[in-house]
């Protein structure tokens, strides 16, 4: 599978950056600037200390998943340039879910890149309005963001392709109604790994929301947890907040980057948190 890589000179110049773990030590704000980092093959972290944004490159153009906050958008574009790529070569702009910390920078990144924004039907209204939908457990908890117009709507298991690089959409609602995960294969030479960028699976809500009063929504979350847990190929797990999957620690110690138990452990931790939340509600 072909993929663009920075030139040798650029690799040497970007090697002078502090390792991302050190650069973000004690800093996990949504807009806290972070240096770019190579993850695997044609996949790069270009986000902030608190928010993952992924660049997946190909000779036919690039994918960018998530945009952090509006304040972080220009820094994401600059990280792409630091790696030796051009923001204008981003063809598809994707997202995990319709909250300000992941979608707040998408409108500006669309202006910078000219890319087509791709989303699910269930996320479209919230993405375009910048306001979480009426069934979102976090409605009223987070501030609005600048909406971004959808250019393409995908359904579960549909794919996007640029040259030989293909990404598959996985519907994982629960953290939000429009929650979306992505999976694809990236290679280093003849060695390929299946990457899963799993959306947040956390049952988080505004203070007045009770999951116990919304059993159908709880069932939705459980179905998404089960889906991520059941992935037969999950070589490298990545999450929307780096700390959720210990991304920086794994980048600092590449021997831990590939962990085929990652999806199972990530889903199990989410199930434990959901169980604890339901038990707490039942006790009150």
C-alpha cells in the first residue's frame, strides 16, 4: 500500500522536536499545541496535547480525522506543513463525534484545506449547526462551535478511497448519537497493521441526564462497546483523547505501539465506567 512520507531532510529536521510525551507533560488542554508525531506507516498525529487529530497520507491526497478546537485549527495545519505535506492536499475531512473539542476546528480546516467534509446522517444536523442534538446526553454541557457543511454522508461499513488507501466507517453511537470510528490498514514496507481509531465510548452527560431513565440509549452504548471489543483485527488502537489509549506513552516507546489487545481493553474499561455510572444513579 503506497503512502507519502516526508523527505529525508524533513525527517531530520522534525527529529529535533521534543518527543510528544515530553512536550505535553503536564499539558492536556484541548488547544495546547503539540509537535507532530509519526505513528505508523502513513499515519501521523497532528493534533494537540489533549485532542488527537490524524493525518493519513497517500500519493492521491490525504485524509484528516478530527479538528480539535477552533483555536487549534491553524496549529493542525502548521503541523501538516512541518511534516512536509500541504494542507491543500487533504481531500477528505472526517470526524469522530459532534462536540466542540473534536469538531470545533473543522470549519476552519475546511477553509484551509478545501477538503470535503464526510459525516454520518445522525451527526449531520449537529455538525452543521454546531450544537449537540436533543438526544445527546451532553446537551447543554459543552459550548457550541462553528458548524461545518457536510459534503458526503456515509453509512456503516462504507469506505472512502484515495488511490490504494481505503478507510472504513464504523458507526459507534453512544458518547454522542453520531459517534463514528474508523479503521484502515497502513504498511511499513511489507509489514501492515490494522489501525482502529475508536471514538470515545464513555457514558458522560450533563448533570440532569440519567442513563437509567434512557434504557434504549444505554443499549446503544453497549452495542458500540461490544462492536469495538469484537474487532478481530486491531493492531494499533488510537483514541480521540490521547490519554484514553496512552498514545503518547506508546509513541515514546514504540515497542508498545502495536497491542492487539487494545480494542478489547479499551471497550472493557468503557463498560466498567458505564456500570459504575448506572450503579451510582440507581443508588440515588
